[in-house]
């Protein structure tokens, strides 16, 4: 099956710092990638949709200036959490949609962010 | 009312049992239906997807969609301890539309 990687898998940072998370589709091209947050025992909450070469589309209530998304190529999207605060601590998961099979969406392994 | 409702469980079954996982939804326009498996502290893994109503089988897994009732199911035959995970249903309006997830059902298969 298609593989999506995320880096780093875990990050601990101090309040006020910025953290960048990378999402890569390893064996397919993804014109669209998605970024989700997941709180314990809750479902995935879509934060934004990232399209290669264009600005990301953010869901209602998600601050675009705080969660910067860049989709520079067909295999890479990055999420930068700027000026992180403890309430930003969460499990961040990206997914990538196969350009050739739009119904299939593959998820990365997730990044656990802890802001002290 | 949530767009997608899923019993969070936990659901505990003995090894070898048949497991039935279900979701209901409110938007009759949903066309694509997926089931994901998520192990603890991992990203979801796509198990199956179906288009519109009907059944789809893949090994020990069978997905059913009943659009008239707005109800989807995932059956797991001969359940194994390795099936212990959280199962998320998901659905979308079309291939390029965003996916809406259920909250997930935690399944534990006891040896």
C-alpha cells in the first residue's frame, strides 16, 4: 500500500517556540494533503487542506497564522505551529490523497507534540 | 446532531468471534464510505472503502453500506488479538471532497 511518512514522530518544545512537522508521500504523488489534530479518545479533526502550489484551505476556527501550511511539491507538505502554547499539545496527523485514485487517502504515523 | 455517529465502545470479544462495528450518518449525499484501523499512538490505516450501497469483502473483513438507512457496518470474522485497535468509519461526498470521520470504536480481542 501507499506510504506516508511524518517527521518528527515526537517533539517536546518550550512555550513560544515554533515547530515544523513534515509530511511526505513516499511512493505516490499527492496533489492534496490534509492535516488533522486528534485529542485523546476523540476522532480526527480536520484542520486544513493543502493543495500543491496553492494556499491551504483552513477549517472554521483554525487560525491560519498560527498553523502555517506549505505544500511545496507533490510529495511534501509542512505544518508549522508558530509560537506554540501548551494548549497546542496534541497528536497531529497528515494524510495524502493519491493523485491517481482520489478516493484513497493514506495517513502518516502522526506527530506527538508536547508544549511545556 | 453529529454528521457521523459511532459507538465509542470499548468492545471486548473473545478470539475467534465475529465482530460487528457500525456507524450511522445524517447526510444522505455521502457516496464514499471507508473504514480505518488505528493502533494506539499511530496514524489510521485504510482497511476498506466502498462506493454507494452494497457489500465488499476482503479476507476476514466485510464492509456493508445501506444508504436507505444511512447505516454502514464492518464485520470481522475469526477475530484475532492483533485486530485489537480503534476502528474509524469515514465518509465523503465524492472523490475530491473532504472526509468526515466517526469518533472510532475501540475493539479488544481477548486471547
